[in-house]
């Protein structure tokens, strides 16, 4: 079966639902290695032997939403809330710029009040200014109106991450309170595209009640919505959250979550080929070398944390989040050597746009 799937890939024939399911169900170690190697080969063909960095600044954990799985959900009263000062965020971006990272990601809990919208707009403009327009900016700030998306785009952001978390609407409902709405989220992806962003989405892998068929549907969803960038990671229990109560013994499923996440990365690479795929921090939370393994399985983006260490313990979306203590300099050193160790080059100073987006834009011309 695997040879048949590889032949299809080599002849440019689209993989079927059954093929994707087969890939996600593989347990045999030799077969798995072949799948990861093939996904890596496809990544190399489309992107090169290259990893792009995005310095991520998690500048606030204040959130108006209440997702049942998330450690910084509104109802979690054990979390000390913070928002970094404008100068601190700018300093983080400047640091990333000086390291020649090429891009930053600004992420926070969700807010849509006018003060927040203005605050972000100002920061985006300042980051553009300090980097003479050279630093690429991705934002990950949840559901907003088209007008807000437009203002932030005009201020300098050009990529947006908004995970749908799962494409199974019934499961989405079980993981969120009544006022959270899947259709609205999907509509936001459409708005972002209309404004002109490179659009990223993704899902959590190994959620309670999630099936392999759901994950196959997630991959088809990415295709259907013509997504440019994918950020997926394993679901990890988070203390004081309702979803974590559904899991009896997380330690016993960790290995499975981890392997399934790698398989998802590989399957998405084999299916979508030219999108950017992030090897997410959640993978590293499960395995020390998880992010490197994500790259080996077909991912091409790493998001080193450049948030000031004093804030990191408060941005715990899930347990065991790595690099809580290290400052950004240390993170950089360790990451760089880890990436060179797996024989990949870092695309320093480059925006590292999604080839899928660039290819689409070229076709339109
Ligand atoms: N485990 C893994 N990922 C999580 N996220 C939130 N909570 C968890 C968790 N418990 C992810 C969501 C969100 C992103 C910022 O963090 O997918 O979109
Ligand atoms: Fe903040 Fe889900 S809890 S967006």
C-alpha cells in the first residue's frame, strides 16, 4: 500500500481519503520512517533544505474566550494576567530583527476592544519602522471584524494564524462554550484571505473524542479552504481546564499523541506539498527533540520564543511548556545548534513566505 501511495505522489496524483487514513494509522517503525523520509523529500523539493524562524512574542494572556482545553481561558482564575508594555513588545521584535530572524509572530489571548485594536495597530507600525520594513510580521489574535483585520494588514502584518482547532463541528461544540462558533471562525479565515493575508490554520491532535477520520477531514479542510500555512500540535492536558478532566492518565497516551502529530505533519506535507508547516512547541513539550523530529517529518517553520522570561510562566496554554526559564539568547543558541545537527539550513533574514501563497499570486498575474 505504501509503495502505491508513493507512486501516486511521484506521478502527481492526489491522495485519497483512504490513503491519508492509511498514513495516519501506520504503526510499523520501518514504514513510518519511510513516510517521514518521503515527506521530508517533498518538503525539500518545494522549499529546500531550509527552516524559517519566526520569533514569537506571547505578549498577553488576557482572553475573553473560554475554550475548555486552554490554560489561559477566561474562567481559569489561577492564572496571573499580564499584558506586556508597548516598549517591551517592540524590544522583543527588535531583538529578533537583530538576530536576523526575518519574521516575528505576535500572539495573545483574544480581545477585540478598541483600545486593544489601536494598541496592535501602533505596535505593528513601529515594528515595521524599526526594521525599515524588513521584518515580516505574522499575527495570531483570534476572531476579529474585517475592518480590524484590514487595519492590522495596512499597519504591516501580512500573515495571520487562526486555528480552527478541529474541523468536526460536533467536536468543536463539545470543546467550546455555546457562544463560540465554528462557522464564524471559518468565516474569519475567508475574511483574512479577502484582506490579502497569507492565511494559516490548524488543529489540535489527539483531542478527547477525536477520531482518525476527523484528522483526515482536517487535512481535507485545509485543502478545501486553500490554506497557506499550517500549525498543528498535540493536545496536551492543562490543569484547571474542563477538557483535561476527560483524560484519566495523560502520561499513558503521550507517546501516541506525539507519533500521531508527526504523522499528521507528514500526511499534510504529502498532500498539500507547498504550504508552510510549523513544527510547534507543543511537540517539544512531549519530547525534548520533538520539534526537530517535526522538521524531519516535513515541517519547515520553527517559532522560537522571544517573550521576556518573566512573562513565560503565565502563558501556559498546556502543561510542561518548554523553554520557560531560558532567555531568548540561550533559546537561540540551543535551537541553532539543534537545527544544524539535523543538517538543515536556517533561512536567516528571509520572510519565508508560504510557497503556496507565492505560487498562487504568480498564477494570478
Ligand atoms: N494543548 C495543546 N494546544 C493547545 N492550545 C490551546 N490549549 C492547548 C492545549 N491544552 C493551542 C490552540 C490554540 C493555540 C494558540 O494553542 O490550538 O489555537
Ligand atoms: Fe483564549 Fe480560547 S481560551 S481563545
